[in-house]
């Protein structure tokens, strides 16, 4: 199978440990008493594992890492069929950042503070840049944090600056724009709550002028409960960087 776990990869280790200990689609934190390093797992489903970055957060308001469960090397491996996955990354990040997750069920726990739209930062650090405190460059993971990034030094700030940072809204919009005639990214001065964002699969299905749909596989794990069948193994994967055409078959994770 492509993108199998890589021996010695710290991110693969976290994903594997979470798979053993964590219930799926869990918004509660979890620690691992039998592990030397204890990541605080906040979310686990078929496609992603999210944990709180406690050792080297970039923001005192919250820093979460959302790792692909598969050992996907970079964003350039993704195709437009993976748009629903990217939308899920965004939704998971916003959900976890938008709530203060208590470590217990105490009724005295204060309500989470209200977050403003401008505080959310969700995206990827693109190669060859890296966060020197979290120097994992070959297992795709998104960073989600609340601005301001008040824990960054000047060198680390390069990775989270305009030179290296790829905001997930921009990535989603660019992929959609590359496979359609819609000015998804450049057509909106304010991308927040653009109408197309209400459809997670928008841009993931393309076809020829004669009506034939051209399908390539997605990284998403099919959801049997949703009646979604896996794609044929003969369907090749090509990245959006090479202007592929794709089809969405990934189930959308509902965050209710």
C-alpha cells in the first residue's frame, strides 16, 4: 500500500499510538501513561490525528498539529480529489481551536473564550522550510494556532511567515481554481464564508467535454457507513501540481 508508515518517523509513531489508545472521532484529550512522550490527542478519525503541541507551541493561545494518518510526504502529493480532506483539516482545526478543551468534566470549568475570525491560522509549512522545533518534513501535517504567534523567535517565524506558510484556505482555493473556470482564490477580496466553501467536494470532480468523468484515487479512507466504495486500484494518483483531474469519493466528517 502506498504511504505506509515509515520506520522511525515521529509522526507515524504518534498516529500509531493514538490508533491503539484513542477512540475514533474523539474531541477529548488523552494521554499515554506507558509512552515516554505523551502527546495530548484531541482528535482521531480514519484520516487524521490531531494533538496539542505542548513542548514548542507558537502561540500561548493554542497550537494544534493535525497529521495525516498515512505517511503522505507533502502537499504536492495531493490531488483535487483530496479537497474534502483539506476541508476536514480546516474544520477540525477550527473546531479544536474554537474551544478550550478541559482535562476533566468539572462543572466549574469556565466556558471557552470567544474567538474572532482573524485569530485562526491553519496551514502548512512548505519545503524546503521547516519549523526547527518540529523538524518533520516528510510526513504531511497542518499547523493550527490562534494569533498572535507570541512564542516564535525570529528564525522560527520564517516558517510561519509569507515565504513558507501555505494557508489552507489558499491551498483549497488554488486547487479549485486549477480545475475549473471559477476565480475561486483571486475572485474574492474576502475569502471568509465564500459560497463555494459550503460545498466541501466543490472542485473535486472533473470530466471531459463529452460527459465522461475522469477519476483518480483519493487519499481518504472510505467510510463504509456512508456507503462509499473504495476506488478501483487501477485508478492512478497524480498531484494537483501536475494539473490532474479527479473525483471526490471521500466521506465528509461531520463536526456536530
